[in-house]
C-alpha cells in the first residue's frame, strides 16, 4: 500500500530514484526504497525487474546492485560506503567469537575491515595475533597496537602476507599464498564478492581467489562475513565451498536454500538482525 496523503509517483520517477541510489551507493535495498518513497514492496520489485531487463542494474537478494561482470572488481573506496551499518554489526558479531589468545586471519574487503575495527575494540585485543592480506585492516590493527604500546598495554601482533596489491586493497599472488600455506590459525574471517548456497564464496579476482583459498586452508574455523546484498551475486572464482564453511555471519535471515545448505553441512548461522 502506498502512503496516504502523498502524490503517487510514476514508474519512471521511482526507477530514477532506484538508479540514483545505486549510482551513489553501489546498491539499494527494497526496504530502503519502500521507506523513502512510501510504495509497496511489490511495486519496488516490479521496478527492479524492469531495470534488470534493461541491463541497468543487477538483482540480488533484497534489492539491486550496480551492473558488473563476474570478472569485474570494484574499487575499495566504492565498496566501503555500501551498507556501513550492516557491515559494522556483522563485524561486531564476528569479533565476539574470538577468544583471548586466539590467532585470526582476515581476507581483504570492506566487511572484514569492519571485523578488524571490532577486533581492535575487544578488551583482549592485546592477546591476539592477526594475519591479513588487507592493507586497511592491517592499518586499523597497527594503529590499535601503537595506542596500546603508548598506554603500556599489551599490543596485538599484526602480520601482513605480502604480495601484489589489488583494486580492493588486498595483497595477493604467490608470495601471499606461500605465506598462508605455512600458517595455522583458529579463525579465518572471509569477505566475498558473492555467495551462493550451492557454490560458496566467490571473488572476481583470480589471484585473490587463490590467496583466499590458502587462507581457508590455514584456518581451523572458516567464517563467512557477508551482508545480504552479496546473496546471488557471482564472481569469476569460488574460493570457499559451502562444505568448508563453519560459520556464516550476515545481517538478514537467509533464504531457504541457504538454510538447507547450512543444515546439511553443519554451518552455524549468526544473524545480526532477526
């Protein structure tokens, strides 16, 4: 139902609003359009279907994203402004799993940056060892380590894998892979370009996929940290199959296929908004 007392918007106006939000933020959720325009979910979904048919957006669970091929890797600066509240909540939930003295690995990505920020706020952060191929995540934890040393507190150990820098500010390639293959950690927090309950976690960058795969192999407990906009998005390479995952941390209850996959493979679902 559309809100009473408001002039109805034409389909063109609604679709222009959707395109504007996607252009500005990289993605938009159906619920956001419903709240902003006062129209029904069905109306918004029809508008998105029309925009998809015209090749202007790609559909994902719960909304639409900017069109991108499976091999197209977005810039880190483009992604960091997308769904910041959801990513922060995912980061806090993921970090709450980490115990004093644990070793942690973080892939590149904006959601794993939120995990790094949440780790830095833990009271036992000074007992942690963190290995990452994410330059922004390493900087966050390095800054916390410097503050801890200045305050005469225990500081976390922060290790970078080395490697070639990507558009997503991750270090990848043979050097990163070799480093990770020689390590063993309790937790690996894995960001992804897309998630499919049959395929697993995906990335558009082949070298980043190989690096992330090595991180999965180094971890006792691989944890996917993905917001709902990643459901149904595809990437060129799978780096973590569903049967390898132990935990999936996300911001919305997933669809039936993901719930079934979780039950079949023993994946723990951690939902920040229920």
